[in-house]
C-alpha cells in the first residue's frame, strides 16, 4: 500500500521550487501526495527564517503536523538550518539545506530504523556543491519558477539567510536549459529564473546571468522570461541593452532597495548608494518602455531617525515603483544589526510602515491608470467569477493582473487585451 505524504511550503520562490522538487521525488518513489490535513503517513514542512514571523509560522506548522501525525514529521529548510541541532522536539526528521535531494534515502533509513529520530545537517557555510534538483511540472500551469542559484555572499547586517543558505553556488547552465526544454515541451510558456542571490549566478563557474538569459531565450516554446529579485549593481549599460533586444524578456524588474537613505544603507551593509540605485532605474527606463519596477523596503532599521525615514520616503516617492513591499525591521539573533544601538520601538515601526504602504498604493494606482486605453499582451491563467460576471485572468509582461470578461476558457493562451476599465485590473 502506498505511503501518503503531505507537504507545506513557507517562504520564498526558491523554497516553493524545492518543495515541488521534493514532491516529484516522493511521487517517483511510490508516495501518494495528499492535501495537508489528517491522514498522511509523513508530513514535510519546508520552513523559512527570513523574519521572526517566518520563524513563528514555521513552528506553528510543525506543531500542527505533529497533532495530525505522531510518527513522521519532517522539518527542512532555512529555519531548520539556522537552528541547527536546537530544533523543536515535535520533529522526527531534520533535513538541512543541500540535503533535500536525499529526502527519499533519509525517509527509508528512518523507517528501517523503527522511527528513530534523524538529523541530516551539513555545515552549510563550507558547502561548495549546488544541490541538483529539478521539476517537470509545477502547481501553476502557465508559469514555471526555476531555481538556478543558491546561497549569498553579501552579509547584509540585518539578514540571517547567508547563515542558512551558505555561500553562492550556481547551477550547471546545461542542467537549467534541460529543465526549461522539458517544461516548454509540457506546455509552459513562461519561466521565472530565481535564486537566493540571483545576480551572483555564475560567479563561481565563470558564467553569467546574462549568458543564461540569452541561452534560455533560444528555447522554442518559451514565450516569456522573467527574473527574480536582482541586486541593483547587476544593471549595467551592457546588461540592460543586451536583455532589451530579447523579445521574450519581460520588462518587470524587482530591484532590492531596503532604504532610500544613504546613512541607513551603510548601516545595512548594502553596497550601493541611493544615487547609484536611481541610475539603475533610469537605465532600465532608457531601454524598456514603461517597465514595472518593484522593490522591498525595510522601515525601522536600528538607528533610523525620523529624518532618515523621511529621506527614504522621499526617495521611494521619486522612483515611482509599480509595487513596494514593506517590511518592519525584524531583529535576527546572530546578525550585526541585532546588537546595534538605537533599536526602533515597534509602535514607530508600525507608523512608518503604514505611511510607506500608503505611498506604495498611490504609486501602484498611478502606474495602473497609465494602462487604461492601451492594449496589452496577457498570458491567461484562470477563470475568476465576480459580481460583474466571469473573467479570464492573467498577467501582462509587466506582471499586472488583467481580466477579460468572457466565459471562454483561455487558459495558457496569449491574448491581446484592451484595458478599457479599472475593473479589468485585478488585485
């Protein structure tokens, strides 16, 4: 009789990719994948540790899994790697980063040893091998996220991820292309290249992200290429001009900012100034028509004065992002920022967050209003029923969610849609 496995993912797109790859491994080895509710033989939680909230959610899901199965709870991912041996006793099997590919062998050993608690953790900070995993299908039916890189060498003062993911390790370029070809043959029209620090792709192998993009562009069947989060410094004249001539390239760029104040950026150990960041945005706007620029901003970083916050607000206002993701600073033990003086009180973080969110919403609305009256290519994904009727919904190349009022099933088709009403812009 087949063993039943249930998986739950927390965190980033890289984690999501690895969860789907583990699910395929389980399927290939005779497991039946079931929903995350009572009745599975093994529960696998892919954890996250990027903030204190992520830690709490990871613990909650582990305890929830334990209530549903007293015999086999697997904890994997960044929360597990960062905690090391100090993991919750409700966990039966600990699988660190760079060991997920060995999940089946680890489970077999656990069952053969009569359910003896098992911990598989590498010293991730000295790991040099990229963990090769792959997917042939994903939860989405039109867009596939592809992990091409792991680890980070940046050591921003607030961030725990380099300690959980280790140093930069790039995936073999041919392996990436092979996976893209497989996905294209399965009908996927869009691929998103993603990694923990995507801009570092190839620094350990002598290749480059630009080279990878150009090779993926040659693959038949793929109609769109999208990029995960980028460091501003990768946006050079050569990079921007080279990708701008590729018709499949989506003009949607997520450039991590974190703060628009130079003094704060320096304390964060971000290796650029606000002025350099603006130059990168200008370069993208030079080579792409009305690109969607999105970003992350941290408010309430240690030492952030009211003046520094105002400077950051003013900068975000001037850049005119399409979307701004706001995070209140989260103190992470083991990072330099955790022991910095002048920690900002929670109530002030909340006030600043609310102001930045309101600004972000205004900028998003302004970007979307410019689309009214234009015709956009939309990759259709699903049907959505609203009070106004049934809409076929998908994304433009800029990743704006658009609806077309029709009952015709258009899933995975590229359609030119005239945007005549704000009701067509879906949130």
